[in-house]
C-alpha cells in the first residue's frame, strides 16, 4: 500500500464526513437536551455507519464479480450506485421536508410547539440514511483496486476516525446555534429541514457531476 492510496482513502473519509457533519449539525441544532455523552453517541453512530457501508459495498461487489464475472460486475456497480444515490435522496428529502413542516407548523401555532428531545432510535435512523450513499465508496475501493482484502480494514478505520471527529464537531456546532436561538424550537426545525433537503440535492448532484 502506497502513501498515495492512503491519502486517497483519507480524502474518501473526509468527503464522507461532510454528509455526516451536516446531519450532526442538524442533530445538535434540534435536540434541546444534548450533553457530552449524547454528542459522543451521535459521533460514534455516524462514524460506525459511514465505515460499515463502504465495507458492505466492498463485499457486495466482490461477491457479484465472483458470481457473474468482472465485466458484468462493473456494469452492476454503475446500476447499484445510481439506485443507492436515489434511495438516499428520497429518504433525506422526506425527513428534511417533515422536519421543515413541523417547524413551520410551530411558527403558525406557537402554543403547540414542544422542545425536541434526544432520541437514540432517531439518531440511528439518521446514521443509516446518511451513510447509504457510502456503499458507492466500497464499490470504488474494490473496482479501482484501491483496497484489498488485507487492507480494507485499515481504510475502513481511517473513514471511521475521520467521520467521528468531524461529526462530533458538527454536533457541538449545532448545539452552539441551538443555544443562540434561545428556545425557538420551530426555527431550529426549519433550519435542520433545509440542511437535510440541501444534502439530499447534493447527494444526487455530486453523483452525476462526479464530484
């Protein structure tokens, strides 16, 4: 393994962390009761999910190529990448729209507004949704011979550490803005919804533009 390959995987890790960072900011923004343990939990979930998905993607393509051959496997990669991207888009768009709607509803009916409390199940759901498009990175690691069975675990570890650190910073930043809003929960929901919708658009745009 060369330094160039390690650098490439490090860049993969940072790129994947940007999606997780956006959602981590959203979590820090919308949850009123964030503390150090919960912030670390969120960062761990995003780090593990963003590391797990490329590993799964790597194994999927290895199995496909073993079953139907390398040429057909590469064609399957293109199709699967597109499907994965649109699934991520749909889920992020749905959650972002729902969050934004709840925020707008809170503006119109302030007497009904309630602070949003931390939910481990919701964080896990966000972690899965945010990391779905990372399957494509696993495809790239295998198809481009960037990784091998002996080095994939090192690459996954790099992605995990990058995502954990950046996600933790995202939660803390979101929580900082939460405090600045001083209890305006509906505004936090609207901002969080806009972030997720923008992320959904970015996921599709970056796929087709090759960013």
